[in-house]
């Protein structure tokens, strides 16, 4: 289904650790949204000097209610644009485009699934956990961040998971270390068939490696910087191996953000590997 | 046309305006509508068609395509700047054959007017691209992106040298269908853009597209290195609009009969009107599409209102209107 372009009104703004959760009216969005979809939001109003929209994983959607549907996103402040968003108040209007991108694919038959979230990367995993459980899947969650306040929604996600393992690099909550320090164990204990992950690139690379080493299928939702989010600018590319074995620079906004963990060339992200289709040849 | 435009006047009252004839031409390419996408800001139209009906605007200008598939440059490929952005994509694309078979075929089947943008690393490559497009249906015009390094001339950009620019246009002209207008896309990064416009006109260009991005750079203060993997990038968006309007003005003043496709930071209908008044026959909307995916359609609707509000009944009357002589004061003389 085609994405919508609409004006959403801020229904609620709440703080969650380091993050701000925005609820926005968005009639029609819920019906189109699958776990892993994202949306993007215009910054600073019509005359804004910040032209590029900011992308957010869709955290929650409600299809009914007085507003004819709403959507929640989790905002982490990285710069001026996200700061402006975090400063919004009830009744402010925001320009929304979504849902965008390729969502997670769900197993046809009940399977044992591990969901790994880094920082606010847990945001798209709530909807995913619910839908997996509806299909009779077992869901175990691993959530990690540098510090406790950089974790998002750990209390809440516990309800949807058989087990929750938390890691923090400073040991302020859960196991001290990184998600990959515990992942091997969780795979063994849960006899995992599938791993879904969302978080920073470094974490995704490490998770995909563990999954590959253990022969577990994995899907990772990447975070690349995007100018348009709709597939027209070619800024958001990364090297991905196609089903035909050929590496291409593919757009993470339309062919992703969810990719198979074994198809992204993680160690080559940020470069154009020499065997990429159309890579510059020596000489010029 | 018996449509009427409705816009909101002071205090939100509805104002009814007569519809404006928006038709225009770029050389022999006659189009009922004057607003186009900009090359590299609309891919090949398919994605934007989800947001507005691409057959309702002037047309789609496709991403510059080269002979062979290209991976483009490493990331980061962009940096946001005040009222604009830098990009360094490196002409990622499928190559001309795949482009004709897939993208162009889709546009033709969709019924969208299409301007195909081509780019080459040598004069010969441009000629070959033109030959590939000859006898291919569904091409309204060819835009020649000459802001590319010439591999045979130490990477000197074609658009920055009148002779190289002219050679490219001659090669394209020689190899293409005579019925398809050739639009030379100029770079603002030159001492005198009129010299380049004159050179490409003499070489046979039917029109010029003005302007491509201007070279810029951002240093990332975290890494204390260039923000883009390509080090420099093309600056676009409203930040470059005054520069673009100036270029259109200068070319129209020197070459009033050379049609201009104007672009650079167009955000709304009034911005587009500035380009028309400066001498553009049609406009492209680029970077602002990233901010508002329906921008080309919206700008076109707003342009019609902006023209109507100023009493124009046709777009053609407004082309170059800012160049007219001093307004003669109206003297209330009784005519005998
Ligand atoms: C991401 C991006 C990619 C572009 N790619 C091309 C291209 O392939 N060929 C070309 O002639 N111009 C290209 N341009 C330049 C635009 O077509 C246009 O000339 C310029 O951006 C000024 O217009 P704007 O400010 O409305 O974007 C590109 C611009 C951007 C922002
Ligand atoms: S962000 Fe523009 S193509 Fe992906």
C-alpha cells in the first residue's frame, strides 16, 4: 500500500529515560503499518531551514479512537532537528510521511524468536513481539545500551517476552557488557530459529555474525542517514549481496531498513567494495 | 479551460480567480504544464507517483544515466546545510540499457512526459548515449548533464569550459533524433555562465537547464574531517536560489530566444514565479521534494495562483517579464 502524507497533531509528549515519546494523530496509518516500518517527519514547519525529514521506527499504532488513528515514535536527541521534535507540545502539527520501507518478515509456522534491541532500537520490537506471539512464536528479548538511561521500554517489553535479558556497558542495569556477550547463551537456551535486531550498525554487525556462526536466520533493521526516505535521492545506500550473489549499493529506505543479516556486508558499510556492481575500476 | 482557481484572500475569504493557461515549450517540446522534477531528485518517477499523479506535472526529468551500471560513491553521501544540503552520490545508476528497458518503459506505459538526463566521462560516451536513445519512444527531451569530469582532460568538468561543453552538445546533437530537443544543463561554478550558454547554443542546444548544484564542503566537528566520503559535494536547495535566479536572468538577457528550464531551491509557487519572470520557460523542483514528496505538484498549483493573482492569463506572458522596460506612468489623458 502506498505511504500516506499527512499532518498529524501531537496528542501527547512523554519522557522515557533519555528519550521522548511522541503520540501523533495519523488516520489511516495503523492499517498500513507492519512491524519494522518507519515514518519520517518534517522539521521546523513550512519555512524551516532544516530541509531534511527525520526518520523514526514506528513504535506503536492505534487504528481507532477519537482521532481516527494515531502513531507513537521514540525520539532520541542527536542534533537540532531531533531537539526541535523533542520540544513539541500538545496540539502542535507535524508533517508525517509513512509507513515507509520494508518491514520484518514473520515466520509462517511457529518459531523460537529472539528480539535484540540496542538503545531505542527496541522501539519497533514491541509490535513485532505482539505479532509473533499471535502466530504462536516464542519471543525472548535482549535489550542493551551503554547505560540504563539509554535503554528504552524494558519494563514494558517484559510482558510480551518469555525472558528478558538486559545488558549495559557500565553495568548500571542487568549484565555488564554488550548484547553479543549474552546472545550465544540465549540462543542455546531458547533453541532460537530466528533473530530480529534493531540498533546501531556496530551492534547489528555483531549480532549478524553471532547468528551466522550459530546457523540462525537473522533480520536486522539498519539506521542509515537518509535525505528523502522514499527512494529518490540515493543517499542511504549500503553494500548488500543479492539473491543472485551480486553485491549492489542498495537503498536502505526502500529495500530496507530491514535486511537479512547474512546479506549485508557489515564490515564494508561506508565503502564501495571492489566487487560491487558498477564499482569504480582502477584508472580513474 | 473553464476551471476557476479558488485561493484564500485576506481574512481567509475565498477568492475566485480565472484559470491560467500554463502551457509552455522547451524548444520543440510543447508541454501543457511547466513544472518538472529535477534530475537526481525523483529517480525515474515511480516513487513520487505514490504521492501525486506524475502525469499532471510538466514531466519527470530522470536521474542522469551513463553507459554502464555505476555503484556511486561511498557513504556518507550527504550533509544537511542551512536551507540546503550537500550531496555526493557519484551518479549511481543501472546503465543506459537497463534504464531503457525498465525505467523508461515504465514511464512510457504510465503516460508521463519524460526528459532523459544523460552523463558521460568523455565526449564519445555522450554521443553513444544519444545514439542509444535514438528511436526510443516516449522521450520528450534529452537533458545533458555536463557537470561531469572529463576523463580525457585531467578530470576537467565539461560545463566549466566552453569548448568541452560545445563538443559534448555537438556529439549529442549528431547522434540523436532531430525531433527531440537537447537541453544543456549548466553549472554555476564558472566565471561567466553566459559564455557557456552561448557556446552550447552555437553547438546546437535547443535549451539550457540552469542551474546544477554548486560545489561546497562541510567539516564534521566530531571527526574533524570532511563530512562527505567524497570530500566535496554539490550544494542545492533554497540556499542557492538567488544564485540560480541570477544565472537565469543573465542568460535570458543575453540570449532572449534560448529557452531556459530554471531550477535551484524552488520551494513554492512564488519561488517558481521568480524564475519565470527572470526568463525561464519552465522550472524543475529538486531538493525540496525530499522535504515534501508532493512538492512538484504543489508548486505547480501554487504557481498558477501566483500568476493569476498578478493578472496573467497565460504563463507565456510572464516569461522574462522582469526584464521589461521601465513602467510608463499612467497619465490620465482624455482620448479625443
Ligand atoms: C541528491 C541529488 C542528486 C542529484 N543528481 C543529479 C543528477 O544526476 N544529474 C543532474 O543533472 N543534476 C543532479 N542534481 C542537481 C539537481 O537536478 C538540481 O540541478 C539542483 O539540485 C538544484 O535544484 P534544487 O535546489 O531544486 O535541488 C542532483 C541534486 C541532488 C540534491
Ligand atoms: S533516503 Fe533517499 S533514497 Fe533512501
